[in-house]
C-alpha cells in the first residue's frame, strides 16, 4: 500500500512538473516560418524553449541529461542506444536552419542552435540557442503564443506538433482559413501532391493527435473552388472542462509512461 502511495505521489509530481514547462513563442516564429524538423528534433527545441524563464534577457547555456530528456519524452530510458540517438538528433538539428518572413516581406535565414556539447561519461547535454532567435523567444510582451510542453510530448507525427502550435496561435479567433498549398508549405508537406494523400497522412493523423493529446479540440471543413480543393477552414476550441482535460492527461501518460497508467487511473479516477 505504501508503495502505491509513493508511486501515486510521484505521478502527481511528474504531471505537475510537466505542466509547469511552458513553451512561449512569438507568433511570427509560428505563423511566418518555414522549416522541416523531424519529430525528436522538434521536441528537443521545444524542451529547450520550455526552460527559458520570462525574465531571461539572454540565452543561457542549458544543460540536461540524456536520461532526463528520454524520460520526459517517453523514449525507452533503458535502451543502450539513447546516447547516440540524442547525439545524432542534436547534430542533425544543428545543421538545420529556418526561413523567417520579416514585416517588410523579406525572408531571413536563421539557425536553431549556436553551440552544443555532450559528455558521454555523464550523459549531460549542453546547448545554447542561436542569438538570431532572441526576438522570437525572449522578453515577449505581445503577439505570442504560450502552451504547455506536455501537450506535444505524446505526439508521434512531426506534422501534429507544427499544426497544433499553428492552430493554438489562432485559438482566440476560433476559426481560421488556410489556403491548402500555403498550409502544405508551412507544414513542410509539399511532397503530398494529391489532396487525398495530404488529408490522410497529414491532416487526419494530426487532428486525431491534437484532439486526443492537447488542450484543443479542432475540426476542419474543405472549401472547393470548382473541382479544386482550395482551402481549409479550421474550427478550434479550448478544452475547459476539467474531466475532459484529465482524460487528455491520462492519454498522454498512457503513451509516454505506459507502465504507470493503471496507477494514474487510481490517482485521478479517469481512464484514457
């Protein structure tokens, strides 16, 4: 019985800690950027952004352990290949950049990472974000979007995370229309030339994960111009009902920490 209580306390503490990790981004970075990052590359960036404090005036050298990152993101922490996996992911991330559209209409190329270190013996990773990202991540007072890192951790599609934060940035409008080709470019999904493929492999998967694993409920309607699939109108609302949110937390925990899900049900009294 005491073991169950200890485990239950650990679950509560973990979920509360994860809810404290907030991702805060300029809307320009979300709405006016084009980049292609793999799933875990996105999660490393979001994990680093969530460690930025509101009072920070400069990027500090952030450090975290490989084991910590894997545990938070639901990666098998017992795997002997995690060090190489995280190292390779950081290398790939450091080699990538993104295009940002400025107010003048000019596009500028910026990098994600300035410098990275990793110690094989200790498993500690140290990363500093690139200075070019400062206007989009530090001291934001207006036109920014904030969400809990927790809502992206269980997502398994690279498109889900990108579409989630895009819809989140327009959440206050409740509805948003995107030109389909523009949306493909934003999501780096231009390789899906046929709309049925884009719908099946990007939209439907992403919407299912957003609805199941985030604080948003979203739907979309297809707008045709003649016989052409032209635009998508998204409707989104925030999950405000506590029971609805608890079920979302349970589904997230089921994915990132499946061994603890039965205890989660005992603690919170809800099933995924």
